């Protein structure tokens, strides 16, 4: 299959239970609770996460974001513990305030220890930023090594600044391909986000990506902050993904 995966999960990020229902009805694989008013990986409130968890049927998984994390391992371990108590399947941590690999590993080790101390099965997602240089964050291409050392489960790349530029503005397809191969060699799943549109799905899929994360692309007016998730827009992405999977099946 030349490194191309036959199945890629569609992660959709609602802000409340009404949007979560739209995402579920549209066919999302993972419901990822976030608060875009607080940043790229803005954290929501525990009661919102719990309500979304309640309206999300099995076997659809639920994740939540801890935020664009400062380099405060103690505070972030408490946040991770709080997130774990909402019974989500994944916790996403944005490596925003860490400047180097050692800081990032220590932060993620403590996030994972706190969350798994409460819920051993929870999956930990280490997220880097394609535009890390703009915010002084750690190099996103180091995230697979950081995640391996911190014993995380999944690595993602997003964009920190939401100004119309996307993942491919800052990283080449070849860089992303190497990122996927490195992560998979470490036993990690890979996700990409960062102002992606439906036109980007084919490229993302061809990289061998395990998870693709979107919000703006499925919101009214393509507005991630003020728009609302529309099930028809989600369904359109699901249909594109199914066509890509079918093409692989035919080739194989």
C-alpha cells in the first residue's frame, strides 16, 4: 500500500453539545471538544466536556484539549487530571510555551502521568505547531521524539496563529511525509490539522495520516470562532474520505 493507510479518522471540534450532535450526525469519527476563543487548542470547561460526552453515542470517541500549554508542568498536570475525570478517550496538549525538546518531554511526562493515574486507558496527544517560529514554540518536527520519550500515544501538528495560513504554508509535503514515517516507526499515531480545507484531504490522506482535525472547514461561513458546525459540511468531508479509501481498495 506504499505507506498509505486505508482508514483515516475524521476529528471534528465542537464547542458545545449542539455542535457535537451536528458533528455526530455528519459522521465524525472523533468528537474533539475545544474552545477556539482561547486559542488554537483552547480548552473548554469540564461541564461542557461532560455534556458533549453524554450526547456522543458509542463507539464514537471523545477528546478534549488542555490548551496551548505554558511551560508549567505542575499546573498542566493538574489540568490533565481534571480533563481525565470527564472520561474522555484522548487529551490533546499543545506544546506552546516550551522552547526545547527537554522542556517538552518533561511537560508531557507529567501530563501523561497525571491523566493516566486517574484513567490508565486514556490516550495522550502531543501537539506541535507548524508555525512554531512565529510564537517561539518548540520545533514541530521534534514532536515524534518528544512523544516517544514521554510515552505519549499520538502526535499532531496544528497551527498556532489562525490568520488564513495553513499547515502547508509552513511545512512541505516532504517534511510532513518524514514526520509520519518517523512517528510510525516510534509506534505513534499521527494527526494533522491547521486550517485545513476539504481540498487538502487527498494530500493529507496520501501522507498516511491516521487522524485529520478540522473545525473551520465544517463551520458556517468557514469561521472557526463565530461559525457553527453544519452536519452537511461534515458529511461532505466524510464522503471525500470514503472516496479516497475506495481508491486505495481498488489499487490494492
